[in-house]
């Protein structure tokens, strides 16, 4: 109540409290009604279906017993993806079931099952919208995932796709933010299938991991754009200054405890390398500890330098005394 406008850094919040504040006259961006849809992946999928936004076939289930019954009725074939309706984050709350041998990995509680898209590339587009209805889209990025942790390991900007697909990806992301009547930043994660069709995977109504490279590589960062959007200023230019690769710094497998960074000095010595550490004191396998953005005049140079950084910079832990 001490502020004129409220914004949020994560969607997993008390929606009823936000609705109460909204009813008392506080301006909130993103709006609690949009947040209620986004924080429940089941409601998200129903929203896409209602609005005719392309997304993979799905069904909602209350528990694993209902899923087993659906499998017995041959409603689903392998592989399929299960997502917890609430609380998923950074790869948690998602199970990719490739065969009947993996059914013991099903998540308990309310969830959805969706058809596994035959993915060629995973893309993301950060879009922004202000209360006047002005919108802007950042260039599409290409995401490469860690297969074990199921979270983004490397991001490439601009994505290696045709100009036509780039335009379609931006248009689809803008369609989502306008359909939700949302003000602020929205990260729209997309699948590009083997037939070059685009599908909306899911969204995040906040500055997002897929936009961290914008801090250095774009004329307007996603953070500045979010503030411009919620404060109803004109939106900033989203052009790329230089091609970039962003690497998520993940805790090395087999290391847990007080964090120890190896290769920081060597990485700093490389031109165009920007290291962001998140200040977490403890590491554990695949914990997100920071990110590095690597920029160069060409994507080929940026990728080569990113490979250097990946070989140099490791997140480990100090041995127990």
C-alpha cells in the first residue's frame, strides 16, 4: 500500500492477495487475472485452446490414477510430457515419459499430459506491452537444454532461423501478450517442429532467463523494457548490438557445498565476455549460479568463444574441512 504501482519478479504468488489489492485501487502489472492463468499450466493450455493459439494436444488429470486409466484406454502414446499444474520452475515439475518403463517417474498431484512435439528447435521471444497498447518484440533466441537437468544450458541470439520464421515467431508471441491483455514483459517459449510449424510451449510474465543476454547485447535490456512498459513510457528499441551466446552457469554434477568458481580470471581475460554471478553461497548439481554473455562481431566467433568459456569456467565446491 506504500507504492503507486506493484510489479512482480515471479508468478508463484498469492493471487487472492493481489486481487484484494487491485480491488482497493492499486495498479498491478502484470494483472492478477493474467497471473492466475499463467501460474496454472492447466489454465494456460485451456487459454491457448480457447484463443486458437497453436499449442500441443493436452488433457488435464487430477492424479496418477486417472493417467494410468487414460493409458489403459490408449489415450496416449509414448513419448509424452507430464507437467505439474502449479509450482514448476527451472525444469522441476516436468516429466518426459518415453516408455512404460518410466511410469514410476510420473508426478503426483494435479497435472496435465501433453503430446511430445517432434522438436527441431526450441525458441523464445521476449515481448513487451504498455497500457497504451504499444508492443515490441525482441529477436527470437534459440535455446539448448541440458538433457539431465531439463533447463536452458545455452542460448543463441539471433536464432538460426529464416527471416520468415523470425517474423512468425515474433507475431505469435505478440498475439499471446495481447490476448492476455498483459502489461510488462512476457517471455514466450516456442517449439519449432520438423515441419517448421510453431507451437507455444509456455510463458513467463517477467524478465526471463531467455532474455538475460539483452543486458549487454541489445539497445534496451529486458529489465529496462519491463519498467518502460509498466510505467507506460514508450518502449525501447530491441535491435541487437552484436550476436551473442548466453551460457547458464550450473553447479557441476557431483559437487555440493560452499561454492568455488574455477576459471573466472581466464574467462574475464577473453574480450566480449560478461560474467554475472548471482551471489549464491551454496552450490549443488545443476543449480543455476549465474550466467555469462559472450558477444562477438559474428555468431561463429561468439560460439567459438562460448566453447572456450564452457571449458574454462566451472562451478564446484570447496572440500569439507
